[in-house]
């Protein structure tokens, strides 16, 4: 039975690998814009950053420069721990693209599309890119479900006399994008819409790769005559077996180094009897002028009439309790997914400006929230989150050189739960945590893999590195000999069935 189980596991991984290898092989035959940039040229841009690049960032940028020069589309997955500086790499890649004129044209530049999963994250990248490219007055657009913005506007910031952004109509922004007048367009899923047309799209950058489906990635990429280069990025560390299987058509790069001066977060697992001591530590940080997040699993309190209602702290009630009983002297704000984009924007602005000292939120803050002065995060009901997600949430307070703290509150006394949460405080980085999560919980709970149409057998197999590597090697050898699987019609049919399910996620 064990041998049969292994055989079926191998087969399923093998079918996925065949699809990935074909995608990879196909991309190597397609034309793409050839971008020739020297390391010196890119260094002139990165030297304008207010911080030096880490060795890991420099290594990845060098790999990207080599890829861009090959004449076929780059396909690269960049895994970087929270706070490792992926945005700086994305900016360097964007500079290489937009400082290159289109072939046979003496005006205009090639274009970059930067896709993020949430409006908060898209806004964050828009602001970051204005900082990176502001001195060049390079036009940058932002398009989301709630509107469009353009930098630079003709209006100047009164304090610095520097150009700022302005809100514009979506049709106007799209007209400029189609004319090639906006070199960089940042957006959410809105970028995939049919009405978004680029003149010379040379590169797509996708942040938080695991939040987009294969089809969404391909949809944006394949509606162009010349296939754009692709950089997918994720701050959710992916176990190597999972990355090689599900993202096997992409080259893997790791940012495994934090910028200098960043101190590791002090993480404590807190049982119910330890609450008061933690609140005192938080009060001390707040009095020193710092800020804090309190994360809750729910927005509203559960319905008392429902027996099966999940008993977990809610954002609204916890904010009220903290204000009335624990921190009456501090301003407390609330942020959750049911709020309107404008309301979220206002709350985040108040938090960034220091008008709110404690932000009580759901996991909507998991990505794209960057407030360097926030040095404390309390995570309620931590047993309800995966380690990778807890690590992401903890990353909200690795944004400065101040010492930061993560207090993981749990109501559970289960030995397994406490052991899992303890891994959060002992693992050196997110990659170690991802491997621990894979062994403890299985691949199905990582990155929403169950949505990929992958069976439980295959998910178990993803814990077995030799099996994954063997399936990958066999797939590689077969695709080299028979790319279209003409000599293996039954296998071709099986791959089709498997990948149709795979691409529906």
C-alpha cells in the first residue's frame, strides 16, 4: 500500500511538472524586449536610495540584468522575508525598463505594469515609487477599483515645492497608458481588465504572487504581441518542494538578508494569565512615542444564538474594551475589510501621522502597511492563523531600527498548538517557519494550495524533496524529447485534465 501511495503521489506531481516545464520551454521560444543595461548604469539609480543595497538585493538585481539581455521573457519568482527589500529590487528592474526606448523609436519609453492584491498595497507601492523616481519627474499612474491617480501633477507640495500626485479620471489615465505616456502603471486586479491597454509593455511585476491565480498571471501577460518580462514576488516564504512544483516555470531568487540596522522582533507566546504584564510593556512603548497594532480574527462579535459560532475576539468589541478598560489615555482606531476604501485610507493616514496610537485591525494589515513608528503588535487568537501568516503579520513591525515586539496571545493549552507557536519565536527566518508549517500542517494549508486542484496524496508528497526532484527531472527529460507529448497521447490527456483544474483556482 505504501509503494502504491508513493507511485500515485509521484504521478500527480509529475503531471503538474510536465505542465510547468512546457510553460517554461514555451516562454524560451517567445520574443521579448531585449534590455541591455550595465551594472554601473543600474548602480547610478540604486545609489540614490537612502540606504545601501544588501548583498542579497545586489545578487538578485545582477541576475535580473542577465535575464533581461537574453531576448526571451524573464520569468522569475522573488522570495523575500518580510522587510528584506523586495520593493527596491522592483524599482531597480523598473528603472532598467523605463530608461530603455522602444525599438526603432526615438521617443517614449518601454512600460512596466505593477500588480498588487489590495488597494492598500497598491497605494503603498505608488508612494514608494514616487520616492524612488520623484527626482526624475517620471510619470507614474495608479489604477484601482476606487479610482485613478497620476504623478507628477502640476500642483506642488507647499512644504517642499516638490511635485505631488493628483486624482484623475480612469479614461484619461488609460488614454495616456495606451499612448505610452505613462511608463509605470501600478494597480490591483483592475490591471487585468480589457480596457487597460499598453503601448509598449515590457515588464510585469506581481506582488504577493500567491494571491493571484495562474490564469490571472497569464491573462495580463499573454494579451501582448511581444511577451513582457515577469517578476513575481512574495513575502510568504514557500517551502522549496512547493515552489519547485507549483512555480516550476519560474526561476527562483531569494532575498535572505535583512537591511543593516534592523533588529529581530522579540516574540513572546502569551497565555491568558500573562495579559496584564504585556499591556504594561505596550503602555511603556506607547509612552515612549511608539505605536501599536492589535490584531483580531473577527470584525463583529459572533451571533449568540448560533451554537457553532466561532468564539474569537472581534475588532469592534476589542477596540471598545481597550479604550474603556486598558488604554483610556490613548487614541484607538479600527480597520477592517468591510470598510470603504476611503475610510481605510483616512484611518491609515491618521495612524501614519501619529494621530492614532493603537490600531485594532483584522488581517487586512497583513500586507502593504508600512508605519516605521509602530513597534508593537498583539495578535489575538493566534492559534487560528498559519505560521506563514503570523510571520507576515509580525512583519508590520520590522520597519525601522527601533526594537520591536510581537505578543502572540492564545487561549489554547494544546501542546501541539503551543509547540507550533513557539516555533515563531525560535525560527531564524520565514523560510524555516514555512518548512516547519509544511511538516506540521501539510501543504494544503499553505498558500491556499487546496484551491489548486491538488489531491491530498500530492500534498503529502510535497513534504518529500527527493520525490519532487525525481518527478521534476523526469518531466524535464520527457519535454526535451517530446514537447507536445505526441508520442504519449494518454499522458497528454491526463496533463490537460490536471492543468484545467489547476488553472481554475
